[in-house]
């Protein structure tokens, strides 16, 4: 759990970091094939979700880093940008879970660095050409972005929990216990691979 804090910034950073850490637990012990698999009715995979939340954080961190200006625009054709966005949700055959987690970990550090350095009241401009962003709001704040990151990370961590349980019935507490090496009790055991 995020540590108690009387400071708003540290509370926001603590909750962002807590949600980031969920992905290391949900991926604990998976093979590349399992991380790539889509065992539920959803087309999402654990690896694809890790790619997406890495890219999502990268985009929002760039917005905060350049605020109150817009980040540099992407000069590529829109078709290429949209193909890259769609690819964010898919773990490719040439990608490894270890590689995706390494990229995610590096982005997590960068996200937390930027949130630690920027004034929470800094205006983050809303791009009105993006159809899912509001037309009647010109700016968010860095504070709002931090809350949005918590929402996005937690929403997709929930997706990842269901996918992981569909793969091998593993649940979050036993995965956290294994990933973080918690001492075992009568009511919480570390996840272990099923015997073959």
C-alpha cells in the first residue's frame, strides 16, 4: 500500500507508483507465450497491456514535461501514428516479457521524476483535435494528470488481473506475495507454478 503522507505530491506519487507495481506482480512467473496469450473474451494480453500503459505514461509525461506548451507534434502521417497506437495493445512475436517490463520500469521512473519536479498547478493544454478529449476544456493541471494516470493504471491493472486469472487462476495477493517475497501465513501463500 502507498505509505501515509500529509503531502499532496507524495500522496499522488505514492499512488501512481503503487499502481505501476501491480504490473510486475501480474506478470510474475509468466512465459512470453503466456504474456502474449488472450485467454479471455477480450483481445487484450498481459504483454499488450504492459505495452499500452508504458506508451500511455510516455504520452502523458511528455504533456506534463512540456506544459504549459504542447509537446512537439508527431511529424509522421496519421495512418502511421494510428498503426503505432493499435500496436501498443499487442505483444508482438519478436517481443519478450522481460523486454516489455524493462521498458515499463524505465518509463515508470521517468513518470515519477516528472511528477516530482513539476508544479501541480501548471496548466497542461488540451489538444482539441483529439476526438476523445473535451472541446470545452482548454487546460488540465499536473495534479489532474497525476489522478488520470492513477485511473488509467488501475483500470488496466484490473483488466490484467482477469487475464492472469484466466491463464492460470493466479490472483493478485498470491502474486504480490511471490513478487515481493512476503512471509507466508495461513491465509496468504506465495504463488507457485502448478505442478505439471
